[in-house]
C-alpha cells in the first residue's frame, strides 16, 4: 500500500512539471511574439509587470518541485518587473529587445 502512494505522488509531481513546462513555453513564445508588435511604452510596461509576476510565480512553483531551473525563472521574472522601472528600458525599442531576450530564455529553460 505504501508503494502505491509513492508512485501516485510522483505521477502528480510529473503532471505539475508538465503543466509548468507548457506554460513556460507559452509565455516564452508570447514574449517573442510581443517583441515584434508596435506597443507604446505604457502598454509595454503594464505587459512586462504582468508577465514578470506570472513568470516569478511559475519559477517559485517549479523550484518548490525541487527543480533548480525554477531559480532562473524567478530571477527572469524579477528582472521583467524591475526592468520596467529603469528609465532607459521604458523606450519601446529597448523594451521589445528585453522581451525578445527574456522570451528566448524562458522558452529554452522550459
């Protein structure tokens, strides 16, 4: 009986990992796509804060599942939030480059 519980818990953990990997790939692809859109700096800042919060939460969730990649995702999420308030990052061209870079990192890590 104890052996069955262990297998079941590992299966649930695997399903959680697959869900976070899918979300990471989706967010990474979305950031790459958004970097080619012509967004204003205000739209880009709201977008980056929202995505930064989501990526940070995903990173913490992934790290809680004993995956070291979660730390990297957490730092990328924090960077997305902090970079919004750096004056030189507010310009749309630099913000788009930041989104492209962060999107590539998130997609590769996922």
